[in-house]
């Protein structure tokens, strides 16, 4: 066990300093036990064992003592299985414990994910890796830091089976390995990477190093998921280059690479567009036509400057169709896992205890597996500050905060309870949460702005981070002031009544810090009569706007402006327009049963009868029915179940449009497969796909917006005219 502890201390110096030694002793003892008793673990090289079984860190999650608990629940389920089947069985268990739920950016520990029954994809994948490592299966998280074709990212899991890395979606059990909803998305990745911690030697095992940040060394895994090519970027010797993709209408970093002594850096990446930056110097690299770029000072831009940003095309690098038996088995496993998880979650809350605290019912229910801890803290005495402290916490904090930590912060803040307005005290003195840091008793100093806020709250001074830019704000003499005074001006953003600007969806704002462009956070709710007024620090700003086309490419614009102290500046936002032809992008459909090649275009509709979004599109189709029936195109409606066609609105449309074909597919599998493949949200039906005569999807959308049916008709008319 001493050898294991030496590795952990070397690999995780920052964690070693902030977590108790007993936690690392527990990890070391469990790993040593696996090494001695589990055949597939005993056969691993020392480097594989240390990095992918012993190591407790997966990404930036909170560490937790979970290995023994997970092993106790899993070992009897996997001990007699072949390695690949053991991996699949661990993932089935993980699905029984947790499912996806959007949450805040703090990465919860595997133990918290287990207790609360949900997590983001990064948390689910860290949970699965932890579960696999708990039974000696070498595993790691892989991560696409940002997609280029849609505004999101994703993490999944790889397992080393018989010397080969295999992949799977965390808490998303499939009947086979190397399959997940993200297969198509991953084939469009610009970068997929993994992490190791501490010293490594075997590049063939881990992947080509991309660079180290903090404790983590990043490795390039893109070539196993997407079509790639080698790029060469030129900068100054030793300069750090940031690779960025346009995501959420801003340039989002996906990697930081350091140029060699000759000023070059090489990387294997997906075939799409990149923006590169190093301080003020920048470059665009158009992957379809260029193999690299050289950073240079940007050219002056007196007004809005248009640019296109192209995403990689999908490619069947890892095709993974299921046969009918596998589909049926998958559906059964998912349903059984959902039922087990729901039953476990329902058992956490004591109804009698909930009734004793009706005002705090919401906080107690949100605690889930941490219910008894939160209840014990709340019910210890009648101090109203207890409920106030709970109200200041995030949902995730309620699920993993300990009683000792809550008591510490209650006592820390109590002396200042009557000094400030109740809301100011609760949010900015009593609350132990500043940003997305790990909750502690503040005995370990924090650096930067978070550390400044903690120091002020420890002294009883209300303080917080300004949402706009993370500046430290404080309560002084009855008003809010910045800790570090700033000279400010006012910007009034204007738009036309027809434009729909949504922040970090189709526009963004950055501030130049003198070293880098810093993204700011604006509130869309501040729009009033097509104006958004905001007070900003004097300085230099960059506005980006982006219109994302259905196939993932973007028509973008950028504008730079300066703001002087006390100045009021007006900025008119612009969003590029697209033509009907821009919307038509042929892509393969993912399922053979959808790929009819009868030389006639078709409209494919997945409808949920009676649901409001479906009702809207049905009404639009009915209003435009004569034009649809005049088209030389077929229409197919896919419904969840027989009998759905009798719903009033749908029945009326079908009666008036007898040419429509109605089918009842395996709804869950088909809608998820189509939506994921075409970049749609599987949770937002109805889905509409326009198919050309060659059996390809040329346009797809989900949900409903005014004019959806008319747009679908215009695209069908275009296909008919062009005979595509």
C-alpha cells in the first residue's frame, strides 16, 4: 500500500494538500486489494493500474470515499463475467442509480451522484469510471470540450479491454460496447481528449500529449472518433496558443498548445474551422481547405465584419446499428433501470419529517440521499438561521453538504446576523457558497476573487462576485460598491423588433483584459422595447453574433468598440440572414427504414398527439393544407401508439389529407436515434425531417416556432423544383 500512496502523493499534489490522508489510504487499500484478488486487475501493467484503477481523480470532481460501497454492490454481479460483459453490467448498475439532469458547473463527487440519483454528463461519466475502477476495470473519461456543430459539449467513458480502448455512454446502457447516442456527434468533433495525473511513459497507451494544466496531462483521442488531419500552427517560440470553436456565439477554448523552439505546434484534429488566439494575435483556420495557420495581429475592423464558421461533417467512424432483438433488450434494460432508480429515490424522504417543516419542504426534498443530514441540521433547535442557511445553498450543496460543515458556517456567520438587511446577510455572509468551488470550512486559503470574497465574509462583510464579470462586490454603508473601484460607462444595445437576440445563443460580449478576451454574462430579461442598457467598466469590447444553420455551420459577425469613462454608447446588434438554400444540407438518415429512395421528396413527422407543440404544427399544416397536397411529395406521420390518430386535431388533419401514411415505430429508439443523429433535442418533439429523393435528410427541426409548417413547405417546393 505504501507504493500506492507514493503514487497518489506524486500524481495529485493539490488534492493531497486539501483532502485528509485517510481518504487516500482508503483508495490505496482498496486498489491493492483488487490487485491481489481480481484476475483482470492483476494482469494490468503497473502504469495502467496506477492511472486507471488506483487513481481516484477522473476530472475536476469532488473526491469521495466510495470505492468500498460501489464494490460491495457490484462484485457479485460481475465476478463471473467476461471483461466486456462486466463493463456492460457495471453500466447497467450505474443506470439503476443515476440519470442525466442539467445542474450547476460544480462537479459533484461519484458518491453524491449515487446518493442523489442524477448528474450532468461529466458527473455521470466520472461516476461510471469510479464504479468501473472499484471492481478493477481500467477506465477513463473522454471529453469533447465543445462541439462545433451545436452549442454543447459531452463526456463519455473508455475502458481498456484486452489491451484495446472501448467506449460507452455513462449511465446509458447499451447491449454492446462502442455505441452511444453521441456516435454521430463524436464523428464531428474537433477534439476529443482524456486526462492522466502524474508521470506517464507510454504514449501509445495514453494518447499523444496535448499539454499539462495543473495536475492533469491531456491526451488526444480524436482519431478514434472522427476523421482527422494533421495541422501545423505557427506562433512565437514558447508561446501558448488557444484553439477555439464558435459555440454559444462565442469563441470557446478547446485546447491550449505551446509552440516549440521553432514557433510551430502540430496537432491531429477534426476537419472543421478553428479560431486561434495568443493574446491579441489571432488567426482563423478553415479545416476543409487549410492545414494550419499563422497567428498575426488582427486587421482593423471599423464596423461589423462577417465570417463563416464551418463544422466538421459527420462520418460513420463508429457505426453502431442494433438489430431488433438488441433494440428490445435495450428498451427492457432502460425501463427496469428507471423503475429501480425511481423506487430508490422515493424512499429517501420521510413524509412525517417533511410535514413537520412545510416551509422547508422543498429544500428537504432536494436533498435526496442527503435528506437525513439536512433534516438533522434543520431540526437541531429552533434557530431560524438554520432554514436561512439552507435557502442560501444550491441544489447540489443540499445533496452533499455535511452536518459539521453546515454547523461551522452557521456559527461563523451568527455574530453578524442583526447587522445587515436579512436578504443581504443570508446571501452574502451566511452562505458558504461563492462560485463553483468545493465547499469547505475555509481553513485552506483560496486564491483570486473567490478568496477575496471568502476573506470579506469571514470578517462579517457581505461580499459576492458580480455575475457580469466576476468582479468582487461588497456591501458598504448601506450600498453596493466594487472592492476595487472602476471607471464605468453605459452601453445601450439596440435591435430591431423582428430580431430575436438570446444571449449565449446567438450573441455574446467579451472584455479585453490586456491579456485575453474575457466573456461577460448579460441578462436577456433586461431587454425593454428592443433596448438593453448595461453599465460596463471602461475598456475595449468585442461583440459576436452567430446564426447556426441546421447542419451546424454558422453565419457570424463581429464588432469591436471602446467605452470611455462616463460615456454612453449605442451598439446596434446585427444578425446575418440566411437564404432558403442555406437551410438545405443533405445528410444521411441513421435508420434504414427511413431511407426510401423513390425519387420523391418526403415530409417525415414524429408527433405527440394532444401535446401543445404538436397541436401548433398540426394547426399550421391544416391552414396550409391545399399547398401541401399540391406538392409532388409524400408525408409520413410517426405516432407513439395505435389509437393516437384518433386525437381530435390529428384526426381532423388525417381525414382532410388521406394521402398521409401513418406508422407506429419503436418510438423511443427511433426518435432518440433520429434526433441525436441530426443534432435535435430528443426531449423536444415534434420532430420534422424533410427527405430528398435520394433518401437523405436535407432539413430537420424540433419543437415549434411560428411559421414552421410554411418553412417545411417552402423547402419541399425547393426540392421539387430542383429535383433533388
